[in-house]
C-alpha cells in the first residue's frame, strides 16, 4: 500500500521516481513500473538502480501520439 501511495503521489505531481534496490526489492519495484537502469556489485551484494517515469507524462505522450497518428 505504501508503494502505491508513493507512485500515485509522484504521478499526481508529474514526477519520475528513482530507487536503489537490494535484490529482494527488485520484483516489488518492477510491479510498480520501475525498470532496471543499472547494477553495481558490492561486497554486500548487488544494488540495482531502477527508474519509473511519470505516468502522467507517459499518458500525455500516448495521447499526443494517438492524436498525431489519427
């Protein structure tokens, strides 16, 4: 519920989100639209950089593309 609230809030403000995820967190963030953009190997394990573009921006871009094609 907390991740959904954070994603809703970032979308409402037209913001992107970025996280550094431990291995166990990667599947959770992926469910919320985060994509892997990098990985760093450390003595403690792999840290994954994940990015989620604003859904508000994506929805606007999709509308503009649909209008342009149609």
